[in-house]
C-alpha cells in the first residue's frame, strides 16, 4: 500500500497529544504545525485516525503544495489540479 501526505487538524495547543495518537496509529514523518500535525501514512492509517483519534478534528489528504502570492494565483493553481482523479461529476 502506498503512502500519502495528510494533515490532521486539532485545537491549538493539542498538537503534542495528536502527534502521540497518530504515532500510535502508525503515522510517520510527524511534523507539528499551527493547529495540527502533518504526517505520512497509508489510506488505512488515515481511516484509523478518523475513527480512533480523540484529538483530531479532521484528517485531510494533501493533494498539492505550491507558493501563493495572491488570490488569483491560488485560484489558477487550484484549477490546474486533476480533480477528475479525486471527484466524479455525479
């Protein structure tokens, strides 16, 4: 099973607790950020975090990263993403 990058959101200050939970669930490459933890894991790891974490509010799959200087750049870069790989029209 391949690994992906995820971000688990949590209330500010709860990052250390969340990092411990995620590590116990098999997440790797944990990196604390403002109001959450970035981590690597399989889709199964992310599902386990969704189901078992008492600290995380959401588990987000990172689709892309790019620098953004203004709203127009953000909008144009988002349009470039292959959304059909993630969402069906119906």
